[in-house]
C-alpha cells in the first residue's frame, strides 16, 4: 500500500460526524472495559485532522475531538464512581479480595486527604488505572468534591496529550497508519511511566532528631 492509499484509508475511517459519538462511547465505556481501544481511536482521528484542508470537510476537527474525549472521560469516571459508591457490601467484598483494588483504594484515600489528587491524573494514563481509581474512590465513599475536580483535570490532560500526539504525528510523518501507530506507542510509553510512578513505594518520612 503506498502513501496515498494509506492516507486515504485512514481518512475514510475517520470521516464523517459519526467519529465523535464512537470516540465518546469508547472512552465512556473503557472505564468498565479497559480493553477498548479508546486511545487509539482518539489518536487516529487526530492524525487525520492534522492534514485537514478545505477539500476534506469530513475530517475530524481538533477542538471538538478534544472536548468530546475530555467530556466522555470525566463522565465515565463519574459513572464508575457512582456505581461503586452504591455497590454496597458486595462490591466492598470484591475490592477486599483484590490486592490491587485494596491498595489503590488506600493510596487514593491518603492522596485525596492530603489534597494530592495527582494520583488520579497519573492513573488516567496507566493501564486499567482509571478503572481502579474511579471504582476505588466510590467504594471508599470519598466525597465527590474531592474526586471530581481531579477526574476533570485527568480527563483534560489525557485528552490533550492523546490529541496532541496524533496531531504531531500527522504533522511530522503524515496522516498514515504508521504515524498513528508511532503516536499510540508514545501513549503506551506514558502509560508505562505512570504505572511505575503509581506503584513506586512512597518515601518514608525522615526521622525527627
């Protein structure tokens, strides 16, 4: 497949207003099904948008794509939070059986209590981290005013990074599948770094002399 064919196939996949609800649905649901390729969809649409011209009006626009991705991210977090908050004893038992969920719930509680919701932002990039944190916040009955602002910051940060990667890849490498793949790899690398930072043990406070 030559460069023009690759460009055309990528644009044809993302052309039309339907791309926005598809991206939104994928992001909204991947808090419950982390296997959904929401990041790849956002990057692919942004890659196509990088070379948009007057002759290609159906190509996604960057600002609507960014707003769509950020809004769906925050809404998905909120739905997971509410579901977990109302989950009752059954969900509490499920979290207690999961070392990963229990640890995330404990660390989230400490972070939010200290006003350090950066954990919520980092978790948005880590594989399945968004699910763990959103469900953990709800199950721990954290106040929505302590969780939602950080969720909004996480959604905007993740959406901006993903759209920016796709746009930059399209500018540098052209609106091709190769460009979308390179940008997606960069998103995965950021997720790996976020996972490392989350799992890294916190430093013990220095003893008082």
